[in-house]
C-alpha cells in the first residue's frame, strides 16, 4: 500500500526524536527550530503478535511483516500559510500524506527551547490548526471562483457545486476543519476529496510527555484532551526521549526489562504504529506456507480480488476464488490441514469482503 502518515507539529516538540524511535533511523534531532528541513521518510514494521504465532505453527523459511510509511515533516510556525519559516514547504509536504500524526509538547525542559517561550499544547495546536485552515480557505477561494465561472454556462450541476463549496467554506471560516463537515451526499464527499484539503485528513494526536507522565499524563495532557474531545480523535501519550532509549537497546529481552522497570507493557511507539494503521483505515490479512508467512496490507472493505491484487496484479485479473481460514481457527487447530479436515476452510468468490486476520490462498488463471 502506498498510504502514509505525516508527523507534524511546531519546531522542537520532539517530532524527529519520535521518528527516530519509530524507524530506528537517525533523523537530525536538535535543539533549534527547523532542524528538519527536508522531510525524512521511513518504513515502519507494524508489530503484530499474530504473525509471530503463525510463524511458530508453520515454521516457514521466511517471515515478512507488514509496514507503513511515516514522514517527518519540517516544523511549522505562525504565518506558515503566508510562507513564514518553512511554511510553503511544510504545507506542500502535508498535502502529500494520507493522515496526520500531530505531536504536541507536554513536558517542561529548560534545556530544550520552545519556539513560543513556554509550554502550552492547547495554544500550539491552535497555531497549527489555524495555519492549515488559512491555507485551505485560500484553496477554497480559488476553487469557488473557478466553479462560479463554470456555472455561468447555466448548468444545474455546476451551480450545485458552487452552493456546496460555499457551505464548506462557511464551515471552515468558522474555524472548523473540513474533516468535521457533515456531508449530506456523495457529491459533497467527492468535492472534498478532489480539493485535497489539509484539514480533511484524518488526525491522531500524540502528547510528547516526560517519563513520569507516560502512563497517566499530566496537567498539560488533561487540558489538551479536554480541548480535542469534540473532535472524537484519538490522543495517546508517548515519551519520545524514553522511546529513543528503548530503540537503542539491542535485544527484545533488554527492551522488555526496560519497559517493566518503567511500569509499561509495551513501547509507546507500538501503540502509535497501531493507531496510525487504524487511522489509515487499514487491516491485515496473511498468507502462510512453508516458504513464507507474510502479512499483507489492505483497506477496510477490500474484496477478495482486490486483496489478491496486492500480491500481484495477475492474481486480481485472473481471480477465480479464495480459500479463507479464520485466524482463530488456524491457531486452535494448529495447521491448514487440520482446518480443512474440520471443515472450517471457507471458499469465497469475488464479492467476499476480506476480514482483518484472514489467512488466504488465491486461485487464479491468466
């Protein structure tokens, strides 16, 4: 899948530190604004206990987990929509991602300067929001003018588009993101999609906290959660510095010991990766054989031929049927043969909607 998330936020909130922990990369993480000038791109393995269990049962020659792409984007400042700082570059980079991971700073540290002087995640979020909205309003103004010219020809559908665009503009002018606009028709959905609006992208909020606040948060995270409650968006707490330390450890055992000492069950980046995967509306299906156990990424609602096409376009073109085993049945019975013998292997056609965790084998003819 080509879908990707972009990490955004003000300068010095911990974006690059978090990116490094996610990817085990070495993006420049420095104590000054605009340390990230060009976007850093990384492929992140999606942790999934199911592929470990399947590998244990099948004992394949190779194991291939699924991945998602994460982009660390340059920090934004007030005035970015008018080109301040690296504003134009920042906004162009956001336009290219499918979902946004918005990082806000919720920790105090005199050694790490804040671009606005003090710690206030509520204000920081509003700064980012307004810059994205200003840019989207600019986009909308240009589109409305274009639609008005088309409508002068007298076509009903063109005037309807003008009316739709005006309603969306009024919604955003009131300070509301495009993602919260209550669409009443497929035409409205299509209009928003074709505009590639920055505030239409799904969003996940990450509060970068100190170690003591990694589980329950602090006064800053409490204020932030109250602010974003109407958005119905997920908010997670991560201590980017601690996650970077965990990423430096060599073995799984060392990482587990570190986590236990901190009172955590899993790295915060694992929760972040799973939330990002969900944000992109993705699920996983598996193929399992002696040569390889592999996880494949598809969008929710994908039918069997489309899932086959992720492996190879010929599989989709020549799709005949799919043999499907539910993950729990495979684990309970222990092998593909045992599932077949128990009569629990399904044979599905072109209209089958693949479920998360399905183990699939495709029959095709080209």
